[in-house]
């Protein structure tokens, strides 16, 4: 089943691509993981086995796909590059456990009806973070995700409140997952060799799917608060309420609503947003929705 291709050899990969008249495209973040040990460790971290439904993002020409299928997983692979898709069909098309979804995963996944309990992928640098954020915001939860992203992105995903890497993306990840950093992968682990380092990240879904049941305005609120991270929570919260346009309907000023929401969530509005975790900001979002009646119009 495994294609007769040495995924660890840049020379073999180059020759294979040339024979198919395929090139590596930077715009799609195409860097193959040519470190067999690293691929095995990432597969181990996913802990998906026989019969488990795995979504793989950006399979390329199948270095990790082969490993997933070898372990008996049912793989739905999302790949944007038409040339790579032709190779994937050739290599794995005959396997009942393999489904290929061609196109931009950001557009194709919401339409996909394929089961996906696990997510795996050496994600493209350009679209990786956006894709993960999209899954979380649209509440497409996986039991476990194991991804490789740029090292700096990995650090942001795992950052804790108050640290310099803490961002709205950290909060997004922490809102539903326990995040564990896996080893750093130097540029030399990839072909072609990128100038930046990568890092594996494992995300385990917290029991119940959400750390707290987040109201619709949670994600827009978090994003707004961190877009002005030097301002106090109170000031940005007030602006957020004003921008939402719901203030008049609630019959109180934005400042009054902000103060009441802060008091109800037990949060000191004089602090900066980066001090707070997902639980606290979730409580703030909940208080805000209660005060604004039907919920924030930007919520979703
Ligand atoms: N999985 C292979 C490996 O580890 O060797 C390739 C990983 S490479 C970093 C990223 C892959 O994602 C490429 O195959 C690229 O074509 C694909 N890709 C990039 N943007 C994509 C998108 N928006 N949707 C689906 N696939 C995408």
C-alpha cells in the first residue's frame, strides 16, 4: 500500500516531482516533512488507530497519509494542489479508508460530510492558524488535533495569561483544548528547507467540548480586546459595546453596561486583557449577553 517513494530523501522527492512535472509552490506553504522520526512521533502523539476517522489537512504527496493509513485510520485528506491531488489519487485512491477532498480546506471543510474525530496535519504556514481558528469558532471539535505550525505560532497557541506570547489565538485554543507543545523541528527537517523553525502541537479536547459554555459574543469580544491589548479592559469593552449597536435597545450607556458586566463577572476593568484566561473572559461575555438582552448582533 505504501508508495514506493522515499519520503526522507530530497533527491528522490525532487526526481519524483520532476517526473510528474510538478513544482513546490511557496504560496501554498509547501514544505515536505522529510524527517521520518518526526513523522512517527507526530503520528504517535495523535493516538489514532484502526477505524478512527482522521481529517488530514495538506497531505502533499502523502508522507503522513501513508503513516495514517498504515495504522488503520480512515483518512479524509484536504489538499489544494491539483498536481498533488493526482498523485494522492494514484497512491491511495484504491484504499476504502481514503477520501480526497480537493480545493482550499478553508472553503471545503464546512461542506464536508466525512466523519472527522481527529485532525492531523503539517499545516501550510500561510493558512494553518486561520484554519485552526475557523474550526474552533465554528465549533467543529476534534477529540485530538496534532499539527505542525511555525514555531512562533505554536508558542502563541500554548501561551498562558500574562506571558508575552499570549494572544486572542491562545484564548481560542484554550477555550476548548488542553494544549501541549511537541518538539521543535528545525528547517532541515523539511524539503525545501524553510528559513523558519516549526513545532508540533497537540490539542486535547476538554471534557464536554468547551471549558465553559461560551456565548456567541465570546470570540468577537476576545478578538476586539486583544486588538487593543495596551488599553484597559474597561475601555475596550466600552468601545466593543458601542460598536455592537445594541446599547440603545438595552436602554443604558455603554459605560454603564461595561461596568455592570465587569462587576457581574468579578473582573477588574482596570487591568489589561492579557491578564485573563478563557474562563474569566467567558464569564464576561456571558454577563454582557445577559445585559444586552437577545445577545450581541455580532455573535455567531
Ligand atoms: N503533509 C505533507 C508533508 O508533511 O510532507 C505536506 C505539508 S506542506 C507544509 C502543506 C500542504 O498543505 C501542501 O501540500 C499544500 O499544497 C497544502 N495546502 C496549502 N494551503 C492549503 C489549503 N488552503 N487547503 C488545503 N491544502 C493546502
